[in-house]
C-alpha cells in the first residue's frame, strides 16, 4: 500500500475559522513522526486551500473546495494510491469521498465516526453550515451541485454506511438516516454495549461493500477533556486510546480506500494534545488485526 496525505485547509463550512490551519499544524508538527513509525511509504501530496479571506457567501467557496479536493483524491486512487485527508472542517468529506468513489466501479463502504450526524440539508439546518451536511450529500441528498460533484450519485449507499459516537443531533437528521437505512450508533449504545462490540458490527457492514471501504473520523467524537482542539466539542466522548486500540480491528487494510481525519482546530489546541493524537489514530487504521 502506498499512501499520500492531502490537506483540506477548509473552514467555510465550519463553525470556527481556526480549523483551516489543521492540515498545516499536522504537517509541521506530526507528519514526520508519523511517517517514521509507519510500515508503508507515505508522501505529502499537498494542501488544497480555500479563498482567503472568505467571501460573504461561502456557497461557491465550498463548491470550489469540494471540486478541487475531489480531483486530488480521484487522481490518487486512479494511480493506486490510498489518500489520507487531513481537515479542515468536515465539509471536506464531500470532495474526499466523491473522488475516491469515482475512481472505482464498485460501491464503497464508509464508517463515519463523529459526535454529530452531519445529515442536514439546507431545508433542516438552522446554522446552514455545510460541515453539518456532508453525510447527507454523500448519500445523495442536499444541494444539487454538491451531490453530483463527480457525476456519481449517491457516492455512498446507505446499506454500506454506519455512524459511531453520535450524541448531538437535530430534528430532521435521524429521520433522514432512518429513512435511507443508515445504521447509527449513539454514544448511549456504545456505552451500553461497549466499543468493541459496536465497532465490530459496524466494520462488518461497511466491509460488505464490494468496492472496499473508507473511514471518516471527526475528532469531536473524542472526549473533549482529552481532545479539546475541535470547533464543536461535545461532552462525554470516546477515549482516544481506546478508540485507537479498537480501530485496529478493521477488517483488512488491503481493502482500505481512504482515511480522513477532520476538524482539527489548532486555535483550540494550544498545548497540541489533540494534534498529537493523530499519528496513533491514523496508524491504528493501517494495522491488521
Ligand atoms: Mn462531522
């Protein structure tokens, strides 16, 4: 397996401008350390940047961000390289997974690890922030320009998609996911059944996709006292060490089509404790059982 890191320095879809500096913080302080401990070759592909300062209406910025990121991940996958996307607000997932899915014929599975459902459309979102919408877009619901980004709609079929760690959502989101048939595991269910059991079930579902699978990890799924460097912290999150340990159960690295870690906000992470979790979380996903 060959890996390439693509930074998605986006904030236009997010809640705080600081998250556009996440990829640079990773490159400057963590990338070399991660690379050294890794058993696969990894190169730094580059950072996709958004317009700065942001225009008042961020809609066109988000479309342009998504298109440019989509072309990057599509090109990498066509060359047989596995993209590792570092965000940036979670709207980057729209481009990341559209590009990866467009480079292959068979359906892609996706495990979404997040405190939120990210399943709004403009009709249900109060904030209108696109980082609350990317999963809906990937499932084929939302703004037309975004859902048809790579000419493939939906990018992800609901039956090959799971969400883990949910503890904050708004009306409209669970209804959408249930209607589509996405399995979501709330934090309450994770606590009741245990992370290993829930994760094993989720892996089975996403790994059933004939075209392999990917993982989109929003750092706000973690316990904010241990990982404060995110834009929308939610209390009672996952322990990062436990998550890393059980992510190793992933059902086969040879079927991994991409990894995404998002919402790193260096402005909320002055001691760097959130940033320092990235090498371990990323490496866990690349190990066999
Ligand atoms: Mn998210």
